[in-house]
């Protein structure tokens, strides 16, 4: 299968199983945030809440697209790291998965809401940096541009969650006449029906958007494994027709011919020359082909690399102030490049299914620790109905917006900061539990460096075994 020896195939299966285990851990680690309010307020029984949340996580994975998944894939430019030694690819993906799982399980055990997103991204960066430090390693082992975008999204999410929840609580206090929503939940009685419906809606939204964002991280992780270990089979979407490539390449070449190299600086001229070299090479490879299956397996990874480099150089060139292109030409170029990237930015249906099932199953396990933290330990008072609903509404909105932008979001940190904001809105900053806030903040600060060091060390260790 995949042209791999039995023991290598077994290692690949272990990596895929570990990726599903990461999503399983993500389910009971992160999704507990989604069910915390409905369980704590007696809106839903625990088993109903987790099954309901699991279902919407499952739907969210399939509905979320692949933009976030590809953001994870391109964070570590696997095209620069993959070589002929399949064991090196296994060492790469194995190290980052094991490091992320170790941190997730450790923080869950102590009931500290930490971010699976931070853990995964820190592990990916750690592997990339470790690779660049190896003899013969490459400087471009991490896509720092994408890493910067990801870092900003993860940084501003909690800050906005905190601020917007304070504003929403402020509005609720002045606009809602029925003060029942601001009371502490009764230990045994469910809240009034209208409050229950609001809390169920916000739980549903957080669960759905968690699946669409965090689930897509799992999809990206599995695609990273498949492309890194068996690139000849998964470098391109075999369901696509090469005729689409030829037509789009022709559009790109037509637009490039309208660019006068003499009007560009030396750096931009080199970008244009690189683009022309890639389109020429791709034209040669695709000539006479009517199905991806007709392409030599050994050429598919090179095609992927050419397509991605073409898109990368084109993005830089179009951003140059020296380039003079009409709006219509720019739109045609973007459309053509979008079609070309459809060959590289994809995930098979079975990958989506495996991730959604892992995430949904994990949601049904281990939620108690985080629910207690969310409901009682972030603030000095117990969570009220208004605080739970406003926090989850803001969290769902933030996660949905980052998913639409193709950026990862931390469900844990966005919701925890929103809960903290709701506590501050009630009685000021003194209403926060300093010990728990300190623990959450410490986990937030330490996650990236710890997982980077851990994944980097594991990568060097695993790679030493692979020769």
C-alpha cells in the first residue's frame, strides 16, 4: 500500500492514529468550554450537553472548509523539508504530535484551560526550527510570514474576547429588564425557558465554530503527515482534472506577458523570471495529460512545489508598487491562481470523517475538570446566566470570524478571557480569582516555548534513530 514497506506503513498508521488521538484530546480538552455554561447552569443534563456539542463539532468540521487546515500545512513548509528518507518525515510529524499531546494532557489533568492550538503551533514551529539547526538544514524551515499572522490571531483573540464581553454585559444590564438572567444558577432547578434557549444556542454556536476551526487544525495535521510521508500520493488532489491546470496556466502566462520587465526593479524581475520558469515546467509536465492518474508519481510532488512557488512569487510580485497591472488583470490572475491551488489545498473526505469522529468522541469524555474551572474558579463569584450566554456568544463570534479569515483561533483562551471579562463587568477587576487567572496566563505564556522545545528535542531524537 502506497509503495511502502510493511514496517513503514505501520509507522504511518501510528502517526495517523496519533493525529486522531490529538483531536480526541482536543475534544475533551477544548470542547468542555462549549458545554461548561449549559451544564453549570443546569440548562442541559451533562450527557445531553456533551452529545449535543459533539454533534455540532462533527458538523463544523465538514462545514468549515480547508482554509485553516492549509494554514497549518503551510506553517511548516513541508516542500522544503521532505527528502527521500521516509523516516525523516515520520520523525517530523511524530515529534510534533507527541509534544502537543503531552502538553494537552498535562494541563487537562490539572484542570487548567490551555490552548490546543498553541500546543500544535508551538510543536510545528519547534520542529521547523530544529530542522534548520541540523547540519545541512535550511533557513526557510518555518514559514515566518504565516507564523506571524497566526501569532497575531492567537494574541488578539483573547484580548478582544475580554473587551467585547465587558461591553456586551454593559448593554445587557441596561437593556434587559428581567433581572433573572443576572442571578446565580440554582443548584438543582433549570433556568427559565427563554434563558435555557439562549444558553443552548450559544453552546451550539461555540461547538459548531470549534469544529470548523479546531477540527480543521486536525485536518491540516493529517495532511501534513500524508504529504510529508507519502508525498507522491497526496501531493495533489487526484480528483482534479489537469485540463483545469493548463487553462489556468495559460491565463497566468498571458497576464505575465503584459508585464514589462524593464519597468521592474532587480528583485521583482527575478520574481517574474521565477514565475515564468515554473509555468514553463508545469506546461511541459501536463502536456497531453487528461487525468492526474496519468502523471508520474515521482513528478507529483514537484508539481506541487512548482504550483506553490508560482503562487508565492506571484503574491509578492503583485504586492510590488512598481508593478502596473489593471484591476481586471489582477482579478483574472487571482482566479487562475485559485484554480491552481485547488490542486494543492484539499483534504480527502476520509480525513474529514476521521477528524470529526475523533473530535466528537473526545467531546463526550473528561469535561468535568474544565467545567468546574469555567463556572467557579475564574472569578470570585459563581457564573450567572448572563455571563455564560454573553461569554459564549462573543467566543463563537470571534472563532467564526477567524475561521472565515483562514486563521486558527484558541477556543479555550477566547472563552476563558470572555468569562474573565464578564466577571470584571459585574464587580470590577477585584472580582477575578487571581490564582486561577495567574495559572491560565502562565499556561498561555508557557505553551508556545515549552512545546517548541519539547517538539524540537523529540524531532532530533527521533531523527537520530532514522539515520
